[in-house]
C-alpha cells in the first residue's frame, strides 16, 4: 500500500501553480459561506445590504455560492489537466467506477436541492427561513449531507475519469474540508432550530398563563 501511494504521488507535479490555486479554492468556499452565513444570522449583514429583504439577501448568497462553486470546479479541472496521468488509473474498470461515481454524486446533489429548495440548500435557515419538519426522504435517508458527499464523489469520479493522481489528492482535501465544515455547521444549525423551538414553547406557555 505504501509503495502504491508513493508511486501515485510521484505522478503529482507540485510545482504547478494551478494545483495550489485549486487547493486554495477548495478550502476557501466552505470557509466563505460559513463566515458570511453566521454574520447574517448574528448581524443581518446581507439583509441590511439588500435593503432589509431577507429573501433577496438569501438568493444573492445562493447565487454567490453557486458561482464560486463553478469557479472551484473550473480551477480543479484546469489543475488536473496540467497533471500527468497514471497508467493504473486508465483501465476500463477505473473508467466504469469513474462514471458510476459521477452519476451517483450528481444524483445526490440534484435530489438534495430538489428536496430542500433553493433556500434550504443555500443556508436559508441562517436568514430565518426554517423548515417545519426535518426532510427525511431520499437522499437524506441515505446520508445526512448528500450535497457534500455527492460533490466529493464527483471530484473523485473526475479524477479517475482522467486518471490523475493529483485529482485524487485534491479529492482528499475536499473530503477533509467538508468533514471540518460539518463539525461547525451541524451544531450551529441545530442551535438555530433549538432556539426556534424554545421561543415557540415560551410563547405557548405565555398564552396559557393569560
């Protein structure tokens, strides 16, 4: 295993600037949307910027996140196009795995967006757009973070499709970045809903006492 990893690593050209730019983009995106969304939740910075409209502010953030995601994907494909391919990653079985990962990854991402809607997908709960019930249908009955894992699968599928060890390395970064992001996002989002539930319980108790 160690020799295989060493062999794959020898096909990564770390001197290519595009590789570093792609890695920086992968790390930047979730950092950006977490910082901005938390500032919105605490200080309503985007809502104020868009004249007090939470809906417009949320859709503006959604458009921004979608756009920087396209830039990230472009930088990733540019980076791996400049990297050497490995013969072991160019067999038919690897190509079959690549297409399977790409198909499954896109299904997870698209179905997640369909279930949540634009606001649910793009941090609408930080703007106060909270769902009444937890979404439990597919793909959320498969994984709690289908958008993230579907994206990771697409990165891996692309790396295998072109036989690029550098793509595998960047996919590991994608995975690690999402794991860290979820450790910050999940508790914070749960706290938002817990606060909503406490406020509703307090309001009901107030009505009963009156």
